[in-house]
C-alpha cells in the first residue's frame, strides 16, 4: 500500500489537458461482478467498464487514452487496463475501480475519475420476493401525488449458497395485463 501511495503521489493529476472538458465517473455495466466471471451488462453479455469523455464544447471526444485500474488490496478484482474488462477472481466486497484519461497526442497530463465501488460477489443461486408484491391502487385519488397511486417498494433478496448477494441487478417485467373490467378506467397491471 505504501508503494502504491508513493507511486500515485508523484503523478500530476492537476495537469493541463487542453482538449478535455469533462469526463464521467467510471460507467459500470452492472453494480458488481460475480466471482469466477467477467463483467457483464444487465442482459448477461460480457461488457467492459467505460468512461465518456467530452471536449470543451460538450461533444464526445474520441482521441483519448483511457486506462482502468482495480482498487483492491485482496486481488479479488482485476481489470484489463486497456479494454476495461473486469475479472472477479475471488470474493471482494470492498473492491473498487478508477480510470485515468489523457489525450492520445500526449499533450498535457491526465484526469482521474473518482473511485467507484465494484465488489466481487458470490454466484447467486436463488431470489426470494418480499411480502409486498400484492397491493391495491386507488385510481380515484384526486391528488396525482397520492400514496394510493404508488406501489410499495418491491423487494427481492438475492441469495448465494450461504449468504445474501449484495449489489446484484434484479429486473422486473410486466408479465401480462388482464383485460379491463366493464366500466373501469385505466389499465390493471400484474407484475411477476
């Protein structure tokens, strides 16, 4: 850790980078990576980390070099610095990532993103829905902000073999919409 601190303390993170107007934080394909796997998007496709870089006019800047780094003293998370593909080598709940951006032409220094949490989590084996999955809307509420028009939060607990999996994407889809009742106004939706 001391060597890493010493090496990074010598870097000039305030260098003038004339063409870069702004960068995003690291854009994660999902909130975590599963142990023994690579980073994937919410559709299950292999996906790298990304950073969007804008010029001083707000247009996307492509003539830049982005390097990604894992911030993980346990080695549970590794990142290919050039491609941004992350690998979950071992469980690491406190792993994070950071990126640096510099102009490809070498003018100026670099800009660093903030550190973003990207834990390595156990492989999920099941999900258990919360008790609030059935509720009744009040379609006759005159106030559009009425709590009767809102569902309670829908909770799902994602579990591994022996623990709860944190920071894992759960997707909800409308399974079907029952036919409207005669004389009713507005749709009735059932979510499964």
